[in-house]
C-alpha cells in the first residue's frame, strides 16, 4: 500500500519509462531512507536486497522506488521476523530469486525478439524495439504462469526431499549427505561445428539440443542442474534413472545437423547448494565425459556395480584424471534386444 506523505521535486525523481511504470504498477515515489522508514528494514538491508537481486543501487536521495517495491520489502521484513531468517539464509533466498528471474526474463524477451524476426521479418534492432513496446501487456499472463510453474516445481522439490529421507544415510559426518546419479552430456567437436554454422543455425541447433535434453531428463525422473556452454549437467535419485537418461542422451534422433553426444555418469554422494551439486562424484562424472567416445556413455566401477544385471558393461583402459588420479572407466550400454 502506498504512503501519501512523501512528495519530491521532479529533479529528484527517476525519469519514467512507460514500460517500467506499466510493469511495476506505478511510478517512483520513494527514496532509500523512506523505504527504511516504512518497512522497518535498515538502509543497509535494503541496499543488500537490491544487490542480491542483481539490480543496480541508487543514490540515497533518488526517488526510484514504487509502491510495488515498498510492498515487496514490507513482506520481506515480515518474513525475516516470522521465520527468524539470518543474513546467510536471506541472501541465499534473494539471490536465488534474482539469478532465476534475470535468466527467465532474458529467455522470455529473447523468445519474443526471435518471433518478431521470424514472423514479422524485422531486423534485430527493430524486433527489440517492438518487444519493448509490446511487452507490458504480457506481464500479467506470464507472471501467472510463473507463479503456477513455481508451485508445481516446488511440489516436485518437496517430493525429492521426502525421497532423500528414505535414501541411504552417510556412514560418517564427513561424507556428503545426498546420494545422486550425476551426469554430464556434451557435444563432441562443438567448437569446430560452431564455425560452420550461421548465427541463426547455431542458435536453432543449441536450442533444439537443450530442449531435447531437458525433455529426456524430465521424462526419466531426473532434473537439469545447469547448462555449461554446450554441456548439460543433470541429476537423478537412482542410478538406473541416471543410466536411462545417459543412454538416451547419447543416442539422439537424427536432426538437420549431425552432432555426436558423449556422456559421463556417476552415482555417489553430493552436496546440494545454490541449485547446484558439488563433490567428487560431480568431478568424476565430468572427467568421464571428457574421456568418452562420441555416442557413448562412460561410468565408474561403483556405479556399474549398482547397475549390474540390467545393462552391458565394457572395461576401458585406465586413464589419469586431473585431481582424481588413475580412474578405470567402464562403457555403459543397453542389453541386446
């Protein structure tokens, strides 16, 4: 809710961009000190909030904040007090929102730019201006989609937490807490391939590969952790689910551009933080990917033991992996027939 008691001369008010006021639901009314007065937060807490979101800070006396900003910070203040959030937890929560929101907004706006180029035959600058002009009326439906998708995804995450409670406990406090299948899939010869494609062809190729990888991972009960250049990192709760994903990723259906995929898979303990996964198992999976031949999946001996009887295994030559020493890769394949 707005506060009617604050009024500033025009030269102190941030210039109003039509799309900004339309998206944010109002014009700037408050400076930093006023937000602190009205929310119960300190100016330092508010400055950190914008920093963690990835939004540039403003001068303390600049009127740059809207009623929507005020409402959001008031709610944050209530959450801090109700849940007794310390700074570390608060920072993690806010950075998660900021990082995800920036990627999401970039992805969605670029999708509309691409549509303007393809369907309306605009050049890139004209397409971007068209998106700036038209995007405000898309905010409400897109934000509702985001809210529902977040709720649906949160249910999946809570299901994973329940599954974690039933998994094998770590033997010692030094062991990482979670058992996961961790896989990396990357495109063989990507750098050379990229040089042969136009920017449109490259964008379409990468988009197709990433979307297909995400579909394969999701359909087999896993989840994508992140994309790193041309590589996709994923996790699954069971070694079998991880193996099914790996084999399907390594054998893509034919496309316009012939590209081979290689995959490294390890089932072991990880630490889950910041939406990522860490640990020796992660490092080993990445090293195995680099050793795999095009169109193949490599795993380690411990994971092969977990999968025994359901897949075909071939021992490969020993190799030295930086930071891990000598490793003994095992080629993973589906059983014949």
